[in-house]
């Protein structure tokens, strides 16, 4: 009689331990460029404010967590706007689309002899099979979006 009760209590204890153990959750984070959907390697991934990892050559990071709490994920990469989101605790994947920063290049053109501003001068800039042309204004300046 005591053996049956001990077996029952042991089985009950094992069942409780198995049901109460927290299962780890794996979250796959994929980072890509919002413009052309190309992957972004070496982007920094922050987990709840702390540096966690960098994306691999495929633009991915695997995050192992307890699955008990939502995770605050932030992704940062030079030349892109930061991305931040609170990801649900039971999520298994998240796609991060980073937007490129828009920068402005301002050029000032001066006459070397008189040190006066040169207005109406044509300024060309070129990069990666792309050329932009603009004329300087009365203050000798010209702006380009890069």
C-alpha cells in the first residue's frame, strides 16, 4: 500500500516538474535594407538595452530567451536609421527593415583671389554610376541629397 502511494506521489511530482519547467524560445532576427531587400551583415542587435550580437553574413541573429517576457529589440547600423520594437514573448521570427539615412552635402564655392562667393557655377558630384549637377546660389553654396 505504501509502495503504491509512493509511486503515485513520485509520478505526481515528476508530472509537476515537467509541466512547470520553462521552455526556451528561439527568436530569429533577420535584418534587411528596406530599399532593395538586401541582407545587412554586421548590424548590431541590442536586447533590452544591452548589446547582444551582430548579424551574420546572411543578416541574421538567433536569440535564445526564456519565453517568459516580451523582448525589446533594437537594431543599429551605420548609414541607417535605428529600428526598435517590443517583440512578443512567443514570437519565433522578426523581420527588421532598416531605412537608409538621408544626408545633405552642402558645398561653398569662393573665388581664391577676391574671397567672394561664386554664384552660378556648375557643381557636379559622382558616385557609383550616378551623377548630380547643380548651380551655386548667390551665396556660393549648393546642396545635394546623398
